[in-house]
C-alpha cells in the first residue's frame, strides 16, 4: 500500500496555470488577428514554462510558422519574443501529433521564467508570414506550467 502511494505521488504532473486554445472556424489565421491569452499569476517567484501550440490541417504547405509573442505584465513591462514553429520533421513529413487530419506542433516560448509580479499578465501571438490569411491554421493555444526544476 505504501509503495502505491509513493508511486502515485512521484508520477504527478505539475498542473498548468493556463491551458487555452483559440480556434479559427474558417481555418485561416488573419495576419492582423493577434491571439490574446490572459493568466492570473499568484506566485510570481515560481519558475514557469510558456508553450505555444499551433494546429494545422493535413496538406498545410509551409515548413515553418514564424510568430511574435508579446508578454505584458501588470506593471506595464513588455517582453517581445520571436519564435519559429517547425511543421516538418527531418524526413519531410509533418512534425508534432496528429488527430484525424489535424496536426499540432508545440514550441517553448519561454522556459524557466519568473513572471516577477503578481496579477494579470497577457500574451498576444501574431504570425509573421507574408500572407494576409494563413490558410490551414485550425487553432493557436498557450500552456503555462510550473517548470520541473524550481
């Protein structure tokens, strides 16, 4: 019995403080549509990992999706981070996970980051491609989870 309790305690994943997805009904992400996410931080001295998830349709023609993320704190501090999400693996097939005909890739935007201030923080995500509408994009999501190492 004691072994079962110890095993179940050791296998627990840290719970996200945010896990949210914004879907695009027409499967197109408009260049000027900045996708917003809000999280209330209660423990500003805890380290967090901020992950970005993008889901796209099978047949998506691009190898990567460049994005800007703008993280704004309750004190007005702004942090801009440019990342590139790869949609292909080394052999040319799609990267990530698939469910039906929808693929999802995930990329860390920030790792082992303290928010620094208690309160509401916002993150906006925009794609930086040359296209007005990035066709084939199903959704954009954000996951914020305490880092494994504190």
